[in-house]
């Protein structure tokens, strides 16, 4: 056979053997390796986690290293001045670490209200009055203390190095600084570091943050007290006070992370562990998943109107229940009540298969309709890790808004959060994410504000996934949709992450749809069932890892928002 003919025959064979790219092909090919995997918002942070896995660290070591690298390279969300939640699965043990911020000792029910009882515009969003007591310094350390294998110094080192030697400013960081420029320039401390010459450093600029490198050096040596006591705690108190804040060094010193039992449920044959109070996340994911199983959701045609209708109805009910939630000490209900089989049976049975309910009719809580808007941009960042033994960590950490309250503390090298807005600062009024919340989530000194973060681990027959996301109220709905696509529709992990999503949060009574989530015909059918559909582009970003029964790890990062970095460790030989 001539060479040309042989080539033609080979090409023909290749064409026959290569299946046509499926319509729903993933945005990037799956990344798999046997030495563990990391998925996060930023390549430099994912690389920090991978470096730790290569050095013999486990999933907890890698998670802490990744989270600390995000403090440096993604300061709009990665933090030591905020808080977060982690769900871990080590062998057969599942655990939930709550390092959510608390309300400062001086916070009161009416801290964000004027004399007439009206909300003071911006008070819970901009400036240090909006800041809760940071939980990350003690939280990340607690995660390492319980599950880490390498030394504390070793896991802090990649972040310290990034801060000391510098990193290239990402497009996303630059865009975030541009977006928030007017708020950031209100604080001289912030402007000096982040707006040199009055504008954000251009993408690609090498940025060193020596003050953060010094904090991390001290943190590596002394643990949380490098931040929560002594000169840095004092500087945080003084900087906050200068701008009308109430956060004190005593608040920082008194903060304690809490190990709790995660929310547990079973759906579609998978075991799931997710975040319990003070997050609503695990309850929302569990409530909707179990309702959908009862509503035989898996039997409805994929991409069809019935699927969209049923998932909107399940979320409508789950988010109505959210109204009862708050800090574990004041919550009017919890997973025990809201994930009880009898309650979810009742919730699912109240869904009309042909017609949308009205949110204000969803029993048992009646409301005067309020002009709530689901929206708001904020900043949170999720990372997932898995090690060569199949241990998994799902960790979400947040400053709430982009750059938190916008106040940078130069002596510490990080921003303070604006998590106080996650409280019902004025019950019945929507927060940054349009969420209407109840008295259970009122401001009270020492309380943790209700969250929607949903770090989650699911497993079945030797397979497991860890995932979660950013996106405020859209975190639980995004997390669930990735799980459903992966569990039920045969999507690979990356395709499941990529899939266009829907969102409903009870109030406002709207079904939000990402472009391409509904075809024009399906949208018309969904509207005919009585849903008000609104197309919106801003959606949650989910980063996930997977452990396969073959002993391989896989990572998938969300391409939305111009980012996401998935990496794996492969053996050298
Ligand atoms: O804890 C919460 O629910 C919010 N602070 C999360 C905010 C968020 O995800 C913003 N990210 N884009």
C-alpha cells in the first residue's frame, strides 16, 4: 500500500473509532492523575495545593495551602480577614468545620438601623462596621491540626513565598479592582496598596505584598495568635475604629472555630455530607435533592420544561424553609425538621406538576411581598482537594462582597469582610443576594450570620466527589445541579460543572436562567406553567474533584468568570 493510501486508511479508521463530539462536550478535557487533585479559582493557588500533595501532604494540607495562596493572589475573596466552612471525608469519617465569622461583642439588633428603624444605606456593606470577627486564621489552622500530615510551616510556605516573591496580577483581580474602585478609594489604607497612582495595577504586573509575607511568616511560626493577638489584632482594632467599626482585638482573641456534625442525607443512591448551620447550604441542597427524588425528576426528559418546572418548585419550597434558619443557637428549625422524611414528603406533595405555585402561597410562612432582587456581586471562593488515598476536602471561604468591606489593614496585609450583611440586619428586607431572612438570623453579639455556602462531599460504591462554589444564594442551586448532572445524566465532572444552570430562591418569585439553560421553546413552555423567567449571566462558580474507584483523582474547575484552575498530580514514571 502506498504511503498516501496508508495514511488515508488510517484517517478513515480514526474517524470511525473516534465518536462524534457529544453536543454537551466539556469546556476542557478531564484532568486525571493518581496522586491527588485540586480545583480552585486561580492557577497559582491550585499549584500551591499540588506542590503540597507532591511533597507528601494529604487533602487537608493541600486545602489549607490552596486557601492561603488565595489570600495572596485573589485578595478580593481569598482571606484571613473573613471566614468559611469546610466539609471533609477522611476514610469513613466525615466532619464539618465551621469557621464562619461571628458578630462583634458590640453588635446589636439595631446596629444597622437609623433612629426611625430604617436600614442605614450601606452600613452593613461598606466600611468596618460591616465586618464580622474573622474566623479564617483559627479555622484554617484547626483544619490542619485535625487532619494535616505535613508541618504547619510547610503548608503556609507556598503562600508566604507568593506574597514575598510576588505574583502576576490576574485579569480578574484587575477587573475586580476596577469594578470597586469608587468604594476602595474611600479608604486611604486600601488605595495606597491597591490603587497605586490612583488606579489598579495592570494585569501581569508583578506584585509583592511584604506586609502579608510577614504576617504569613509569623502565622507559620505561631499559628492564629500571630493575627488574633498582639500587634496585628491591635492594628485591626485601631484601623476599624478609625473608620467607624466596632471590631476589637478582644473579639479576635475570643474567636473559636467549631467542629460540627455535617448535614447528612441520601439521594439518588448517593450518600451526601454538606454544611449544616450556620449555613443553610446543606439543608437547601438536601431538601431540593430529596424532593426531586420523590417527584421522579430523573424520569423527566433532560433539558425539558418539566425538569425546569420541578426543580424551581423544589427550590421555592427549600428557600421558603430557609427563612426559619439562623445561628445554631437561635435557629427556629434545622436539618432535623427540614430534612425529615415526613416534611419533605409534604413539601413534594404540594408541587403541582403542571403549574407554578406562587411563592407567597407556599405554606406555612406568609409574607407581604417585597421587591426583592436576586443579584448582587460578592466574593467568595471555593476549592476542592483529594489526595492519593481518596480523602477529600470541600472548602468555601468568603469576604462576602468583593474585597469585603473594602478596608485593607496594612499591618496585617489583608481585607476585612462585610459578612454582617448576611444577617437579617433589617428582618424582612432583602440582603445583598436578595434573600429575605427572618428573626432567627437577627444580629446579636457573638452569633454567626446565616450563610448559603455549600461545601459538599458525596460518595457511592468507592466513588466520591467534593464540590461547592461561590455565588451567594446561587451556591446551593449550582452545587445541586452539578451533582444531578453528574449523578443522573452521565455527564463527566467537567461537563457537569459547565452545564448552564437555573436558579430560584423563593423570593423574588422568578426563575433565573443562564443563557442556553432553556431553549426558546422550552422557555415558552416553562412560562406557560406560570414561571416568570429572567435570563441572567451572573452565576455561581463551582470547583469540584472526584475520586474514582480505579484509584484515580480528577479535577474540574468552572470556566465561568474567566477563571478556574484544575490540576492533578501524576507520577513521574
Ligand atoms: O455566606 C454566604 O452565603 C455569602 N457571604 C456568600 C457570598 C458569595 O458567595 C459571593 N460570591 N460570589
